[in-house]
């Protein structure tokens, strides 16, 4: 199978890293080569020293995209999990990589704040943290993501299944023989999105 990039985007706490890890496990079980680039890990290693200005955020996301492109063209599934708040830079990476599947992790702010064990949203609202995405710095939602999950309403397995089935229908991963707890209505919803995006007829 050819490589591709699976790009998770969404606000802090929306489930990007958790979903990325679960999808990685499932793809490894199918014998695929997979590498995960988690936003926090990348900032510690590849982007150490960068701040959170728009310019620094853009540099960070471009660096992740560059590595994903190298991996994808060498038949590895590159999974990126980063807030990546700005649409233009995500689209730059899409153009660079080509085989690029965007997963929008949607989640309402009330749920995000309940999940926030570090209290980052509370601190941002109190003005203790400046430039926090979703509070005083914008997050630009994707217009036409290949996959949209709602992690406030869906279980981990439901969201994962939606991602995996989309990749199967796109022909990016081998199809499994059966999908448990998966309805015909859910299947048609995924197919409808892929038809609208021109992936299937």
C-alpha cells in the first residue's frame, strides 16, 4: 500500500492524540508501517525554542508537514496530531503531500473544559495564558475535512471506526471483512461525504 498522511486537527483536549494512537494500533494490526507525530512531542524535539506567535505556530505545522511528506512518499502512514489552528497552513501541507486525509475532531468548549486536567482553559479565560487557541486566539475549522468526528458525542470506538472505514473506502488501507456495531446509515453518511469531495462516485 502507498503511504499517506492522516492529519488530526482540533482544539486542545478534543481527542486528537487518543484517536491517533488508536488508529495507529489498528493500522499496525493490518501490517502497515505507521509513524505518529504528536504535537506536544514535536514541540519538545523538532520545534524546541518556538513560541506560540502565529509565525512560530506556522513554522511548527510546516515542519510536521515536511516530515509527514517524507514518510508518506516512502510508503509510511504518517499520523499527525496537532491543533494546527490555521486553515492556510493545513492546506499548504495538503498541497505538499497530496495523499492527505484531514480529520476534524469537533468538541464543544464545555466538554473541553471538563476534560482539561491542567486547567489551561480556565487560566486562559483568566488572562493567565495569552494566545490560547479557542479562547483568545482563533481556531479555523476545516471547510471540507475527509472525516469529521464529534468526540463529545461519539465513543472512542465510534470515532475510530468512522476514520478507518473512510480510509478503506478511499482505498488507502485494506478493507476488513466486517465492521462491528456499524450501521448502513453510518456507512452512507461516510460515502456521501466522500462523494461530495470527489473521492468516490
